[in-house]
C-alpha cells in the first residue's frame, strides 16, 4: 500500500488528525499487528479528538478567560462556601441552557475568579460560547459607548452573541 498518497489525500480532505494518527501507526511496529477495524477505530478516535480540541480552542479564544483554570483542578477540600453539588452542576454547564447567571461572592483571595474561569472552560468544552470580563471595565466601555451614541451596537457582541456571560470583580473599582 502507498502511504504517502494516502497521507496526502487525508490532509486535503481535511482529516489532519486522522493523517497524524496514521503516520504514528506506521512508525509503530506493534500497531501493524492490530486488526483493520481496531486501527480504523483508532484513526477515527484521533480525528474526533482533533476536531474537539480545535472547537474548544476556537471557543476559548473569544471567551477571554483571565486564568487557565480547568474544572479538574478544583480543590473540593478548600472551603469556599459553595456546595459540591452546585459546583458540579456549574461545571456541567447546566446554568447556560435555562439562561441562569453565576454570581460568586466572597472575600478577596478565595479563588472566585479562578472558579469563574473554570466554569467558563467547562462551558466551552461542552460547546457553549462564553465571555469573561471585569465589571469595572464593562462600565467604562458602556459609558464611552453611550457618550458616542453607539451603545446598542456596542452591547450586541456581549449580550446577543454568546451563550453565557461571566462578569468578575463586582463592586471593585479601577
């Protein structure tokens, strides 16, 4: 079998995840011992993971999450005053579909921003678009847009385009 034309064809389809996995399989001696169905399954899984990773990256970029927080790193032993079942449902993205909001309150330094970013990452992984921002900056931009008589055009990207909004630093100035 000609591997180079197969790889070229996969890359033009575009099936780059499958092509990369096929190249890795060709380099591994033990992969050739697998049945056709097993190898095909591995190739399809690799393509699916590549597409999933691209989709999540495409959703995370415009989310502007301040911290690279992931739900798997949430420390459930640290007391934050948030019930474990509530944290779990927020990580599952169940707050987005019924158009609910998340408001995290507490003293400075307990990890509210980190939790908010973890919830945003979880939502992006599930295919939802979110937008993270700081309330003081939001207020400044809204005031500037109002002064320019451009408030309706300014607010559209924030409130109509995304599935969930995550606003941080409520009550703080600057």
